[in-house]
C-alpha cells in the first residue's frame, strides 16, 4: 500500500493499452496504475489490515485460429480479400512482407462464442495488384495474421498472393500424323507458361476426351495424349486446350489420319486352259480387298493375277479296224462278221466311230429265200441254243477262277502280316538285350520305321521312357547273380545329375552312364513313392502358396506392411524390393521369395530358346499393390557386344502351369504390364502382379548369341583311402545361384572345389562341349576312360533345362603311396572357346577348400523391413519427387533423371505412373542394393542442375 498526502493508495489492476502510430506497436506497452484515494478517518490509531491475496480470474488460453488466410491470385486488376479468425483474441492484425498493415486497412468483426464464452475476432484486408507489383525481391508477396490475448500471441501460416497470368503461345503444340491401323500414337502438348499452372484438356473434333470413358486413350503427367491402338474411328482433329483462372488457350489443330494398307485376298482356283488342243495358258486372280486400302493406305504390292503355261491333249477320233472273217453259216442261212473302233481308239474327248460294229448276210446264195440280209439292229436278237450254252459255260468258269485268285491273295496277305509281327517282337527283344549280348542282336526290318536302325548307334543321351522297375538281361534271368546291377531309368537313384555322355574313340563307339554307389539300397517301391511325391508336388503348381517347397538357402519370407521392405535370398543374387506405400495402409502380408528347383518346375523355354535366369516365385499372388515392386534376377546372357545378339523374353507361369509371354525387351507397348531393366549380370523387373517369372532368350540373326558359363572342378575330400580317384567338372550358368547349388550338392557328396571356377562363353552354334584329360603321369596313374574325350551335347547346355551338368574322369593310382596328382584338363566348345585346368594337388593332404565369393556381391540380410531396407531416406525421396515429377519446359524433370541413370529405354511406362520419379528411385534402389552408393544419384542430380536438392540430400544423409 502507498500513502499519498495522508491517503492510502490500493493497486487494483493494470490494463494494457496499444499505442497506435500508423499501426500496432505490440513491443511497447504502457501500464497505468489507477489508484483510489480513501478519505482519512479521524481515528488514525486504528489501522486496517488488507488480506494477503485477492481472488483472480482463470487464466486465458492462447489464441487459436479458426480461419487462416489462404493463397490467392490477382486476376487482372481485381484485388483479393485476405481473412482470418481467432478465439480468444483481444487484437488481430495482418503483417505483409514483414511490415504491419495500417490499422485503418483492417475490417474487424467481433462476436462471442456461445459454447465456450470466448471472444471471437475476425479481420479482413484487401490486397491490390499495385501492392504486389511494388514488391522487389525473389520472394513472392505474402501475408500473415497475428492474434493477441492475455496469454500471448499466435501466428498463422503464410498466405501468398500472386498475379495470375497465362501466356499465349504453347511451348509445344501437337502435330498431325498419318498412322497405320492398331499403331500406338503419341500426341505431345506443352501448355503455355502460367500462374497458376494451366490445366490441360484434349478435344477430339471439339468433344472433350475422357480416358475413364474410353480406355484406348491415356493422358500422361506431361499432358501428352497416347492412343494405345489407333482405330479408324480415331481419325479426327485433335486440339490441346490449356486453362487457368485467367484465360483459356487453344493450340493449333492436329489432324490424325488412321490409314489401312491394302491386303490381298486368297487366290482363286486356276481357270481352264484356254487352248482346247496343244499349248495354252491358265490364269488365277486375287483382289486387294482383305482389307481394302483406306484413308490413303498403300495399295497391295504384287500382281493381281498369275498366269502359267498349260498343255491340253488334242482329241483323237476313233477309227474302225478291218472286218473280221465271216462266221460259219447258221441255221437261218446267215453268217456274221465284226469290226472294232480301235484304229485308233477315241482319246481325249474324240468322237466315237460311226457305223455298225457287226454285219450279216445270207450264206446260201439265195437258196434260203425266206432269210434275208439283216442289219445291225438284228444283232441284239437271242442267239441259237448251241451258242447260248457255250457262252454260259465260259462265264461260270471265269467266275470260279476269280474266287480262287481272291482266296490265294487273302492267304498270302495273312502270312505276310504274321511274319511282320514275329519280326517286330524279335527285333525289340534283341534291341533290349543288345548291350549284354551283341552277338544275339538281330537286324531290324528295313520296312518298319519304329524299330532301331542298324546303321545308327543308339542315342543314350535321350531321356528314359515310362518304364518302371529294374531291367535285366533276358538270357541271364534263369541264373541271377547277387552282383547284378538293375538298369532302372529313375533319376532319383543318382545323387549326381542323370547325364548321358557320348564317348568317342577311334575304333569303337559306345556310351557310358555313371550309376551311384547307393543305387542298390533303393527298392522299386521307394522309387515309385518318390516319383509319386514329386509328381504331386508338381501338379499342384507353383501358385499354391502353401505347397511351395521352401528349402533352406532357396527361399525367404517376411511380414511386410505399408512401410515396405526387401526380401533377399543370400548368395544367389535374387531379391524382391517392396517400396514404401506398395501395400495399402493398415494391411500386412506374409510375403515370400522362392527359387524353384529344376526338377520341381516346368521350364519356360521352348524351341531354340534358352533359360537365362533361375525360375523364381514371389507372393502371395493376387494381392493388391499400390505401386510396382522390383524383382531382381541374375542372368547369364553375354551382353557386351555392340550389336544385339539376343531376343529376350520375360515369361510368367499361369495357375494351370503353362507359361505365357509377359514382354519382349525392345518391343514394349502401353499394354505391357512390366518394365525390364537389363544390366551386365542381372535384370530388374518392375511389376504390379506377383507370381512365378523367368527370363528366356534366343539368338537374333545373323550373329549367334553367347551364354556365360562357369566350369567348376571338384574332387574327393582328402585324405583319399582308395586307389580310385574321380574328378568331376561341372558346366553351369555363370550366376551366383547356380554355383551355390553345385557347392551344396558336392558338399553333400563329400567333394570339394579344387580350383577357382573358370568362365566360358558358349555360343549358339550347335557344337557340343568337349572335355579331355592330358599329361597324366602314366608311371603312377592310369585313366579308366577308354575314349580320348567326352562330350556334353549342345542342346543339354543351351536349353538350360538340365540339372547341373558334369563329366567325370576316373583315375586309378598304382599304389596307396602315390599322393601327388598332376594333370591338365581341357574344356572347349567344338570350333569355339575353351579353358584349361592345370591341376596339381596332394590327395592325402587336407587343404582348405576354395570358397569363391558369389557374383551377387556381399551377403545381405534375408529380409529388411521398413525404412532400414532403403538407402534413400523418405524425406529426401519426397523432395526429389516434388522437384522432378512436374514437367519442365527445359526438360529438366524426371525424364532427364531417367536418361542420366540409364533407365530411359521405354519412358512411356514411367509416364503412366502417378509419380514417375518415385518409380525411378525404386528401380535405382534395386540396382544399387549391394553397394548402396549415392554417388551415381548425386551425380545425376548435379548434371541436371538440381543443386538445392543435392544440398538437402548431402545434409540429411550426413546427419
């Protein structure tokens, strides 16, 4: 309490007052203390004691904006209104470009919120074109609201005011074209520069094109119009229309003409020869009506008719022969004579002889006066009784003779057929036992095409038939030996590939097949049971997720959601990238990635095609994907030649097990559901449908294509306690998966890698792969192979459909004391390239096995979930997409990024996506999963001049 001139002063409160000097000055506050003087009483001895505290009103909250100013455009000279509303607010003022707006320019309205009882204040200002144009600097004109209450101040977000405009000239106008029927058409349009950016519509004969109504039309993010397949009805005038809040602009009209080139109809039948006798002409025609040329289409090439020479045999009229001698005189006093129309006979439509064939006359020189000469018409009268008997007797004899001849022919045909059947059975049995008893082999009949030909050696490289159970020599069945080896054709007995290798020698021609040592331990029931199990697994198909064989090292799985992730099968080069946002928000899927084993899948190759990648299944199939995933597969195609030697096709397997083509590289269209990015050793497939996929290829003439192979040399693990020593050479694809499969197989057999695998280029020249061993020290070692070399057939390697192919060289040492083995193994394609293994090993010394690093790079985790699976942070991705998705007049957008990264083989695939840049970055992530190097991406952005994105990228990654 203060005392002034004998009066007590009590402070009641302090009220904030604003000093308005052309605007609010919130930083200077003047507090005025209002004091009340209480009259002095006569009793100064009594002093009143005030309470220590007074009741206070509840604290007022900070202002909260109910309406914030929004971005606006000044159209022509019309000013724009900026408005904001806040509660509770004692004051609200606008600040534009850092300066307070004069109080007189504010229009303020105040009300009371009935629900909360707080004061609601609303303020409007007007911004003119002059104010915006007077602003100097790089930043746009902006305004911001500031609201006060007793608790403090609150600022709204900035609202920008820009002058709207739309230039008159298009940066690129559509051009008229003439295209053939069913061709893909691209009409380009770059609208004029404007603020706000112009929206684009396409007109077809002044009608707006709606892609949702006609799926044959597609509008890209760059405002281009794509006609997937040109139809005759698409012949029209097309106009690009750009509009914003200021104006509407029309481009020049582009006339599209869809033409149809003419096609020939089928040839008519040959007409008759125009010459009735001798040499003439025949003619046939066709018309250019299948289809007829339309809209200026080309007329059919070639002649509309063909003419060939013909020869018609001339007709020959018949001529009579000389009359025969007169017959004996008959009972009616007449005799006969005849002639024939055979001099010459009528041919080629010639006329028959005219006149009578028979002639009769009286033979008694008038003694029989009642008989007269008869004419040719009397020749049909009945003969005399004597002559009738003779005629009928001759006919009966001829009939009996015909019956006897028919019976003889039937008996001969029956005996001939029985002799054929007996010969076939004998030939088949001898053919089956020929390998055991060459002396008993009976040559087959030459007229039976189904039997073995004696001139051709049996092809032991062909696959076995459907025989079940062991096969023994028929002549030794009566005295079976306990050491007899059953010749079953089941590949399940052999832990190594069931490979038949042709062995050639200068003197003999034979074939050899290695039987495994444990083949006798399996019974026929085991074989049939294993076969049935394999058959059932194959019949169910790779698309049934619960039946897929997920073997260790060949599969991986993880539960993924909206944040995405990456599935990787270690040391195989196979991975699946699921970008963030691919799976719908709130959904989770158990996703898997499986490499199908060769014996459990039907391979996609057919004809002259070859399998270049492992067959991989990813799923679950049928799930809804919001954006493409990236499947990475290693391949073995040699692609470093300057001219394309390959025709590469991506195939997928249907639920029925059949293979269908997805796309052919270089022949993509807008209907292609995938995009395939090829690299030197792998390929990356952008796809929106999970399933089973594989890459096949075939040579593109005139140059033969090359496959990259690996040659791996294996031997028994030391120490070797037997006199026999076997070297196995595998010929496999040059991929990490193929080498891993062979390494696992040899590890189970007790073998190990003797030398580093060697590369080999295998050409599509139909030449076999030849293997031979040389420089074996004959004093200590002996080769059991009687031939000079072994060969693996070309088709077994080129088709890629065989299990890991290998050849075995069996050596025998002279004694157990021999431990050093030195030799040279040559592997080459006939009339092609080759490799040489210089082997020097100690078979008794235990050496560490070679462990080649797979070509797939470092061993990545089998699954990564969420942001940890991606090298590029989500914030940087968003900034890059925002900067490059919008089309740029200078072309400095996502298309230039695709060109810089080498992803520009078919840009239309990315143009159809909502964020082309995002899909490009997903593909970049898949291509750099091993090194995770940001240098290539940073270099591409630097070349594009996107320094602001590069700075943000460098800063955030370093943090």
